[in-house]
């Protein structure tokens, strides 16, 4: 009996690579590239884009007809244009670049964190005639890493601040006692006694700041009933020295009943960030208005922090809550408002911004944070 492996009815023999027609091979390769989840782009040695797959359109927003024939610098932020000559130098020398993490710009202007794998394209004679790039979006991973880093940094700062505040409290207590004895010394005249009383009041104010510092960064994972008015007062007190230094005036309107369920530490972080943003935006002698009020509809309580500063430029407003976006060129991380929005949303609330800038007559920026109130759950004292 003939073997099944050699009989006429056996399975057809697989094609060897040598027997695949070049046109068929190119079509298969094109199909693989087109179906890839990663953006696959090729360019010539002058940096002109020559091919663009569907994933590249999803990632960067450009259609093939819009981007093919354009310089690859279209995708690179101006501050990173210096990367391109170095990439070209390495690849033209035959080097492959794996998992190069950088930033690239979408058609709508949004910046993405990208991991690039870059390889030379050779002709049949082995000469390098172009460059292939595989781009993978790693923005979400970078955001998670940045949030974790910021959380760890804040925790480290909190531990250090709490340690310093604890050590400062001991001499403060001694100074307070001495000031009290001095104030009540019968040998003092009225003027000296007034100075002693002022000394005691200022030491009490410093003691309150250290007390708030000790509680500021305590466990932020504990959710409890929090009075927004109390949290906001504490945040304002901590910023009072900076406001006085810059001659910034403040007006305050607090609702008596403003309890919410949240982490005190996280809410302090949100309101401190909003207050610092307002202070830094104001010129000397500016004004900040802070209010805790019920929402116009629904069982919500709202915190409003408004300044009369220059306002946020129109081209920055749509991106103000995006991670890594900042208008503070020298010192901003671009994470403050992004983290604040995430915290407020976690508790079922919202954070909104309204701003106006020159050439309007009235300028300024208003941030409004609304959270679900638990006032209706409180027992009625008349019952």
C-alpha cells in the first residue's frame, strides 16, 4: 500500500519561500503592515514620509494623502527637532534603534508619548535607501508613572514637613509659655504688654500652621465626612503668608453646612493647587474670591476660587486639564490640574474653569469644584 505522505490524495505540499511570487510577497507584507495595531511609517533619507498605515492615521490623525510627501518634522515638536539628525546618523550607519521613548505631536496639536523602533530599509544590493519606524503610543503608561511619581514625591514632602513641624512644636510651646508670662508681668507698661500680646498671637498663628502641616499629608486613603469650609479655611491659612507677601487681597464666603464624603488630604491637595495657581497668576495687589455655596440644582456643594488676573490664553484653554500641559514655562509640571480633576471625579464631582483675558475689559479665571453633599443625610436637630 502506498504511503499516505506520497499518495496522490495526500495534503498539498507547502510552498517554499523560493516559490512565492515577488508580487504576492509584497501584497502579503502590505496586508500585514496595514493590519498592524502599531503605526508603521517609512521615510526617505531626506526625512520625507513615503508610507503610512491605518494605525498611523489612528495615532496621529493625518490621512495618508495629508502626510505622505511631508517632512517627518511635521510630527515632531519643535523642541525635539534635534533628535532627527541623530536618528538619521545612527540608522544610515546600519544601526537599529529599539524602544526609543520620545514625544510626538498629533494633527490636533496634542502631544503623545511614543516608543519608537527604527530600522534601515535596504535595496537588493544592501544599500540603505530609507528608514522604517514602528510607533507605539505609551501615553497612558507615562501618565500612570507620572501620577505615581507625583504621589510618592508628595508623600516624601509630607513626611519631611510633618517631621519638621513636630520638631518646631516643642520650642514653639516654650516660646508661647514665656510670652504668656511676659504678657501678664505686672512690671510692664501698657505698650510693652500690647507687644507681648502681639507676640503670643503670632506664636499661636505659627503653632496653628504647624498643626495643619502635621495633618496636611496624613493618610489620603481614608475617606470620611469632610467639611469643605473647614478644609478650604486650612488651605487658605497655609497660603496667607504668601498672599500677604504679594499684597493679594481675599474675600471669603462660606456655607455653614458643607459636608462631603472624601479624603481630607486629597481635597487639601486640590484646593491648595487651585489657590497656588491663582496666587501665581496675580500681579501684586490682585484679588482672590473664595466661596463655598450650594449648587443651583441637585444635592451638590460647590467651591469657587476666582482671581482677577490676566486670564488663561485662548489657545491653552482646551488643554488646561491635560497631563503635562502647563503655562508655567519655568516651573510647572503640568500635573496639578490633571490630578485634581481625577480626584474630584473619583468622588462623583466635577471641576470646571471659566476665564477671560485681554483685550476684554474684565479679566480673570474662575475654578468651580462641585461635590455631592451629604447635608440631607444629617439628623434634624429639632427631632
